[in-house]
C-alpha cells in the first residue's frame, strides 16, 4: 500500500465508551486516517450499510448489538472492510469466535499504541493484497476487467464503455437490477481515471433517513440543529478532487434533487445552517435500479437533473442476459468460498451447473455468490451437487409468469392502469409472504424500504402487522 492509499484510509471506530472513542480518534487522525465514530453496534451497522470503510475497529462487548454482530454485517458486504476487535474482557473463547467470523486481529484493552499502529498498518496492507489476489484469480479466466469476470458480448460492451469514459470528467449514470455490480462499475471508472489516487466516496441514498441525508451530503454548521455542537464537513467535501458515487439516486427527495442539481451546475454547496458557497471539485457517478425516465414522466424525478446525471449511461445486463458467464462466475465463487471455509470442494457437478445455467437469478451475481456460499457450507463431499443448491422459492412463480404472454385486446387497453394493477397485486403478495413486515417485503421485491413505503402510499395499501419500527 502506498502512502496516499494508507493515509486516505477510512476507519470506523465502534465503542460504547466515549473515552476510548476519543482516544482512538485522536490517534488515528494523527496518523492521517479519516475517522468516523459510532457509540453502539446498531449505529455501526447502519453506517457500514450506507458508506464504504477500509477498516472497522470495534469493541466486542456492547449491548444490545455486540461487536460480533458488527463483524458479521461487515463480512456480508460486497466490499468488506478489514475488522479489528478490541475488548477489556479478553478470553480465548471470544478471540477464537472473532477469528472464526473473519476478524483480522483481536487486541485486549489496554493495548499498546505502537502495537495498535502496527496491527492497523498490516491489516490495511492485507486488505489491498486480498483485493489484488481476487483480481489476479479473475485474470486466469478467459476474460477479465478489473475484478469483473465474464466474456459475454454484453459484458465486453460494458468494459469498453468504462475504458472510454474513465478519462473524462463527465457524469455517469449506471443502471441495472439489484446485484448486478453497479458499485463495481463506479469503482472501475474511478480507478482508471486521473482521480484514482484521490478519494472515492460511496453514498447509499436509499439507506440514509430523509431527515439526515442533506447534512450527511453537505455537512452542517455549529448550531444548525439540535445536537450540531461543531461544524462538520459532509460527504461531498470528503470526496473533494475525487469521485462521489450516489447509489439508489432515484430515492432522493425533490428538495435534495434541487440541491444536487445546484452542485452539478455551479460546482458549489452550502452546509446546512450555512450561508457561504463552498467550491467543490468532484466527479459524480450515480446508480439506480429504477426507471428514472419513467419517474421523470410521472413527475417523481426532475427532468433537468436526469439529463445532468445521464450524460454517459452505462447499463449492466442482468445475469439471465449473459448466461454464458455463469460457469465462469460460479467457478470463481466456488474457489473463493473453498478457501474461506477451508473445505476441499473443488467442482460443481454438471447437473448442478445445468440448473444454475437455467435459473433466472432475480438477485443476479450477488445471488449466485450467496448460492455458492451456501452450497460450499452445506456440501459434505468434494463436489457441489444439486441438493446443495438453494434457489429462490419464487423461481417457479417467475417461470409461470414468463410463460403466459399478455394479450392486447382488439379494442385496446389502459396500459398505465393495467400495469398499476399488476404492481398493486405484487405488493399485496409481498406483504402476505412477509406476514406484513414491510422491510422483509421490500427485500423480497429487491427494492429499498423507502421505495416500498412510497408504493404502498401510492396505492393506499396498509398492513396491520407489527413492523419492528418500520
């Protein structure tokens, strides 16, 4: 890891003791790292879901959400941070449990500062090496592009487009279904651009509460609202001279759309509670799994902002449109999981591979990875058999839907009304399958909770079930 990469590393510190958080913040900032603090495991999980971190340093004994839960959440991310566990209640059992879950190291409190510095430096270097290893493994396949794997014509077009746009400063809009790898595209554009040594800041617009996203993006002045005890820079300024990746851009409220448009047009921002214009130089890459053009027609998304974001569109094809890449991806994930689990599972049976190639993968590449992870975990032999493949329960429903082609009556139809009826019925089915829990229903449909709630309100649908605060 070079000095620029190491000093620009983003580290999340999680501890319910204020003194420990402040101590680590001072120490890490003195080393040149960007530091974020969380006073609970629940807040840490919320942060890692919304932002990208290179490292998480977390206490293990916290209530009600402990450090092991934070570790498990981190390991489930598409680009997981390296995790260091700390605790004043060190024991062999907790250390073993942490290492089994994938922690890089486990340090008892009180720890020596020099020891912590050394562990952090080595952990960050190991993360870079792990990424390079994954990419090197991918390069052994018929065709690779960064950490993408695939040789289909559809993916070749994506690779070529990334190469062409990387050298420009134009805004890029990445579209595609959930699980296709939209953030990977954004990172590939950044890494091939002249901004590669500068920050890449990822923001999940659908994962930040609407009441907080403005201050998260643009920062705030002291006294701007209750709890604003000091000036704080936002994520836009954190990405200064680099790349700002706005995932789920279709979830932005109309008010935030106006502020983003101003950023794109004038290259300035205003902090919440501030009056002065702050000049910024960031490249904007946005992504969505929604039909923004349709949202513009329906008045849900600003037309002028859409055209500002959509200067260079990159569409990621769903996995079902590039089935020839499934064997390559499956073999790659098999090797990855085999190493992670330490199991001698070296092959996917031909029948199991035929099942994978015939499956529609509503969750796309992410679902394939999860299927192979479960397959390796459950398989007791050296070969993945069909019984070890756990496919989505709604595969049959998708196939039945696809087999019945809609018929246009001779007298015509109200297309918007017909589609609205279908959408309403699917929303009701999702609520039924999730027993009224809206967050689970949103996950079934592959959309954000905010989007699901908006659609329910649109059709005046309600659920009487308890929804765990949703």
